[in-house]
């Protein structure tokens, strides 16, 4: 007779009757001190302290054009638009996000495998990694909506079943990030505290949350305390720049009411030693194109 594998303890309770702040119980940088990798020791220390690392130019201008052309090809393809992996703006009905781009497009698959990208993920997480999620985000001018304040790990823990904070994201800019066109904002140091949100997770919550987040949203009171304690950093930069950030950073972005679009490719790497389990605070798993169940390491 066989027995089911033991359930990993829930270190980060969320989606209960009240908000609960829990000190981080996992490392930020998982590799051994001095381990080789593309990130310098001072930059790695800064990432550990702040929860993020900004890079002025991760990919070249010629590469930016290649990826931007591919983004435009995908977002103008009627077949991609009709795919469930595409999310549209509620008002304009323009494509907002296309998930699983590393499986849809070989061009973006090659970016995932690029040593400049996956090498940094391995160094931060101290192991082989797989893609938990990939997507292209399109924020056209004149009214594209933003993403409200949240911790990605809160959602990935509650709804995808990631047990530990051993996950890192990279946002690579394909257009210039101005200080006015809805850029990424992060509260430095917020990754050291997990904010468990209140309220149950509705079934198929992802269908609503990908357009307008509700479940897993912190209260105004908690966000004010976090902002007072940590401040807010707005990321700007040219196309080809990149921001790496820890899964538990409190972050968001505003609406883009300027004429200038903001587009990026977003890749989430998870350690192969932190595989997704059953959701910790949701009735069912999210679809695999949002939270992967293929744990094959990136080679």
C-alpha cells in the first residue's frame, strides 16, 4: 500500500478572515556566498537588501527590435487573440497580456534560455530553475490600466501552491519606461514581510484577477504602513533595461494615460526544489499557462 506525500507546512497563511503579517522565513539569495554567476557580489548584496536589481542594458538595441517585432506579430494575430492565454483590456478590448509566450514563440523561448537571463535566475535561487510563468505585457497609451499593489508570492502561494519564497521575476523593457507611462513601482525591503490578505478565493478567480485584481489585495492601512516603512521606488529606463525582483516584493504600476506605450516581457523562474503543490488557499489550481506544472529545468 502506498501513502500520499506529506503536505508541506503552510509557512505563509493568507486569505483568512483578517490580514496577517508574517516575517520572511526563507533566504532571499539561495546560492552560497562567492558562487560564480553573472551578478557581482555588490549587486547581489543589493538585491538581498532591497529585493530587486535594476540593469541598465540586459539586451542590445538590435535584440530589442527583434523582440518588439515578435510582440507586435503575436498581438496582431487573430488566432493569438482568440486563445485563452490572451487577456484583453476591459474597456478598449485591446490585448493586455499574452501568457506562456516561451511556448507560443521560439523567439521568446530563446530569450528564456539566454545565459544573461537564466544564469542570473540560477545564481539568485541557487539551483536549476524552470519557468513558472511567462508573458508579454502591453500597456498602450491613452488609458491602459495598471496593476494594483500586490505580492506575487501571495497569489502564487495561495492559488498555485508554491510552498517557499524561492522564485524570482525579471521584467525586460521593450519600450522606454518613462516616469509617466505606468512604470513598475516597488517598495524596497518589503520582501522581508509576507502580508497574508483577508477574504476567501473565489473559484476561477484568475478570470477576474487578470483584468482587475480583487482577492489577494492588501488593505489601504497595510499599504500605508508598508510605504511609510519602505518608501516607493519607480523604475525608469531605456528599452533593453531590466528589473529583477523577489517574488514577495510589494509592487504595482499605474495607468498609462500618456501617448507613449509601455511594453515588456515578463519571466518568472522558480527553483526545481520548490515545485508547485496543491493551492494553499484556493479551491482549485489556476490553469497551467498561468502557473506551470511542467517542472523541466531550463537548459
